[in-house]
C-alpha cells in the first residue's frame, strides 16, 4: 500500500493516430487541440481558445516520440510520450490584464493539460472506452 506522501507517477504512450482521435473528443468550438508533427524527435500538440478574448494565441508543447517501425511513416507506428516532465513548451500564452499583456506558464499548463489528462485517466481506467475513439474499431 502506498503512503499518503507517495504519488504514483504516470505517463501515457499513444500513437499519433490515437492522440488525434482523442483530441477530437475533447475539442469544442471554444477549446481546440491539434497535433503537428515535428521535424525533430518530437510531436507538437497545440491548444487554442479562439473565442476567449483574454487569451489571443495558441499554446504549443512538444512531447518526445519514437518510431516503432522505421520503415513506415504511418502515424499509427509513432508513439508519443505524454507526461508533464516530458513536455517542452514551444509557444507561450499571452493574457490581457489591467496592466497590459502578461505571460503565465502555470495557467498555460493548466489550460492545456487538465482536460487532456482527465480524458486519459478515464480511458485508462475504463477499458471499454478505449475502443470508442473516432477512427478505432469497436472491440
């Protein structure tokens, strides 16, 4: 049994194909996530809130990835590691306040990660929902 001071550190490996489907399920007219393949060894995931006037630009985080089969460019063979420690912020949010424009990295992370993490936890806790993502066959 874990003590109260010990936290379980959990990351998620997903294919780009699965991540795209997952992001479709949480994206709305006011909150949108997208995946952009990076030319380096990572994948960039963006978050934007186009109708929120106090956050005029998109957030971008790069996550490491690995190619499961180097002979194909198929996105289902590229695995992304989603974990807070693995994230590298590439574009910062700008927020309007009474004094002008400010940056807030903590607000950036909370806006980006909280909804994504919530759906990842639900999917890993309930194996029935794992196959219900768009683009995936039912079990």
